[in-house]
C-alpha cells in the first residue's frame, strides 16, 4: 500500500485538468436547470436550489480553492460524505440527479487511496443505483432484490476499474523505483569506477616510483661493486707506482708492474661500466659457471694484491638463476675488496657450497677484524659501510640471509645463503 501513496498524493495536489475541475460544476448547473424546468410549477424547488448552491459552495471551499487540503484524508472523507449526502437527498427527490455520478466518481478516484477508494466508489455507485432503480417498488422482496442487483451492477464494474487503476499505478511505481535504483546503482558504479581509476593511477605511480628506486639501488650496487672497486684498485696501484718511483730502492720492473695492474683495472672497470649500462650479466658469468667465475675473480684479486686466495667448491655445481649467480659473485667481489682495503690479512678463503635447496658463499680472512656493532648509519653514508649494505640488499632481495662474523684481531667471515633457484625456473 505504500507504493501507490506518493502517486495518489501527487494527483490530488497537482493542478487538475480543466475538464476535471469544471465537470462537477457543469453537471450541477445542468441538473439544477432540469430541476427548475421540471418543478417550476410545483413546490419544493427552493429547497432543491438551496442544496445545489450549498453543494457548489462546498466543492468550491473544500477542493477547488484549497488544493492543499486534498492531501488531508480526514478532510476529504468529510467532504465526500457531505457531498454524497447532498446528492443522495437530491436523487431521492428527483432521480435525474443520478447523472451527477461522473463527478462523484472523479472525486472518488482523485482524492482517495487504495483501499479507501473502494468505499468512496461504492458510495457513489449506491447513489447512482438508487437513481436508476427509482421506479422499482421496494416494498416487496422482489423489488428489494432488483434494487440490490442494480446497485451491485454499479459497484462491481467501478471496483474493477479501481483495481485496474491501483494495479497500474503500483506497477508504474515499481518501474519508477527500479529505474531509480538502477540510476543510483549506475551512479555508485561510476563513482566506484572513478575511484578505481584514481587508485589505479596511484598504484601505477607507486609502482613506477618503486621501480625507479629499485633501479637506482641496483645501479648503486653495480657501480659500487664494479666501478668503485676498480677505481679504488687503480688508485692503490698508482699510489704504489708513485711510491716505487720515489723510492730509490725500487726497480723499474716493480714500477711497471703497478702501472700495468692499474691499466688492467681501468680496462676491466670500463667493461663493467658498459655492461652495467646495458644491465648485462657480469663478464665472468658470460662464459663460465659461478664456481669458475669465482675462481677467476679470486685469481685476478690474488695477482693484484699479492695474496693467494683458496677457492673451494662443495656439492654438485649446477647452473643457477641469473640473479642468484650475480648476487653471489658481487658479494664475493665486495668481500675481497674489503679484505684488500681493511683486513691486512695473510690468508683468505672463498667457499661455494651447493646444497639441495640452497647455495651458500663464505669469504673468510685472518685479518685485523672489526666490531660489527660499530657499522653505524654515519659510516654507511660516508661510504665505509655501503659495501655491506649493498651485499645485504642483494642477498635479502632474493629471500636469502647475510651474516657477518668478526671481532677485533679475530678476522672476518661473511656468509651469504640464498634459495637455489635453478636456471630453468627463471626462463
């Protein structure tokens, strides 16, 4: 019942069509004229005209001039009951007043909601049926039955029409409600799509920023592991050559050895710089397995610094994921570079261990060692600790672990362990 209510209130409050607004007064005037024509020579005309005038004023004051009052169910019930009483009296006096029924039905359909509309329609149908059965004698049972049959014949069609109108209005309300819900759903969908588009843009921007940051970190590690180490070695060799040139005790062969080593380091650094720019694998891994590449790196380091490196491989060597091999090779290079710069060691060992699910790299020396707790952020920012940071980032980026064991005077051990992803897994 709540569905049709808004439609019924709208029909009552809105401006009525001219035909609807004029119809009751037109019928009232026409029937009053008929009454005057039929009863001008007989008595009782004055009473009929007074009832007609009162009916006109009643409709004018309750409905026509006060449209807001049409939404008041109690006021409309009083209005319709009084109007039906007036029409009923007129019908009893003169049957032709039954022709006022169209106006009564208009009020019934316009002013009442379902199911109260049925009562209003029935009231008007009873009055109209009474007018139609005015010639039937109601003093006998047969006459009463005929009268009731006429009344029912008026009520049932109008009830059927009332039901059809109510059902049509309810279906229209349901369609309007469905359209409203569809529009609301579309509005929410559009808002959701706009929100998702904004979120997608933010995610793309964040992913781009993360990619840029990762690439910067990768390039920083590459530069540190290749160019920085190579340039450091060049500086060391040039300083040694300079010292050899100044020292009268040094011969030309020693001086040339340092210069040759510096030249070789410069060429290797240039090659690594080009490979870093093109994001290629380190040169030792281009033509050799990781174990062989480590042996080559250790050999070059030994010839450069004059300290032998013992390289050991345990387990069955096998091709590994590119990132795994690069990370372990760079870790070994950085660890050896730290030995050359800081350790003052006499023995260095590199162990590569192939296990079932992991591969591990250990670089140990018997040098002066250090306290790992003193590797502060300040030291890292100035460059002294970035090598350990870069190693840790590489290894942990592959879900691995990096451990540093050292103490002053006790040497240093660096252990890196990563999952052993085979080369096929990365393809």
